[in-house]
């Protein structure tokens, strides 16, 4: 049986400059222009980059040892120039600690390779950004 490759979300306006995204499994997240604590679309992009890489790295390292701590920081600079608005200097930084002992040593040993594999091949989000996939927009 062929794998289902299609992905989608539905985004609906719920108030001025506020939206709710719903995935096909019923999960929801609200976002907007950054009022109060709501996420902005740029912060969601950074979250997607860090989250995608984090899932990859967690999958590859936690087989060896459960981490004591696992934090990922995604950063970038939002710029505006003749090409329009965009992000530059995107960076994902892993701060991962494993327990002492043989299993922790094994996880620490594979961590750099897991990060590289996520970046170079596994993370759909960062691969899409780096390969500059075109985005079509239209109205119905």
C-alpha cells in the first residue's frame, strides 16, 4: 500500500489578526500578530524547524538513553529589503544532556551524527526551507 504523502491544515480567522489552525486529526493552535503570549507565524516557523529536528534527534538518541534534559533553541533575524520580508541567519541549537554511564555515553556519541542526519536528510521542514520550495497562492 502506498504511503499517504499529502499533508494539510485549515486556518480560520477567529478575530482581527487572530487565527486558528486545525490539523486533520483535530489538533488546534491559535496564532496571530503577537498580542500577549500568542505565537506569530514567524515563531511558528521557528517552532516547526526546531520541532522537526528535535523529533529526529530524539528518535535517534533516546534509543540509547533517555535524556536528562533536551532543549532546542531556534533563532533567526526577520529582515525587510528589496526582496521583501524574510528570515535570515536561521540557527537551531541543541542543548541535550544524558545521564552518566554506558547508555548515556552511547547517546552522547551519536548526538552529533543525529543532528547532521536531521539537517542533511530527515527534517522535512528545514529541507523544504533550504531547498526553496515554491509556494503557490490562489483564491477560490
